[in-house]
């Protein structure tokens, strides 16, 4: 049985615990996008952190893979994430956490 990316986050040094229930209302894509954006903004997902493939994330969260792919694409377009074929999706280097 393959190990879940979400469950392996501790070993990888990143916190992928996403609060989908508290990320507001709307479509599943919008909720996932907000949850990922908040994890980046708060610093739980540090710049340079490699995210799981969208198919793995979707499977772990019980979402359609297109939902996760669309959320990643939106965050790439907004500059929160970077994506390179063969290198995966990472938190953008300029996406520094907010200071209090």
C-alpha cells in the first residue's frame, strides 16, 4: 500500500494538514484553494516546500483530481505556487508568511 502524501508530511518537513471545514463555503475547489493559500500565508507551508502531486492530494482528501489540479493552477497563476514539469509543484520563494 502506497504511503499517503498527507500522512507523510511530517517526514517531509511540511505541514499539509488542511482545514477544509473551516476554509469557508463555496465549491470544493474554492475551499481547497483557500486552505492552501492560508497554509502558505501563515507559514505552515514554507517557500520552496514541494507539494504532493495533485492526484495524490485529491485521493488523500477525497476530491476529484481536477478539483486539486484546478486549485494548484489558480495558485500558480496568483504567484503562490510554482510548477515545472518533472520537478513538481512548490511554494513560491516570494510567498513569505505574513508578519504580525
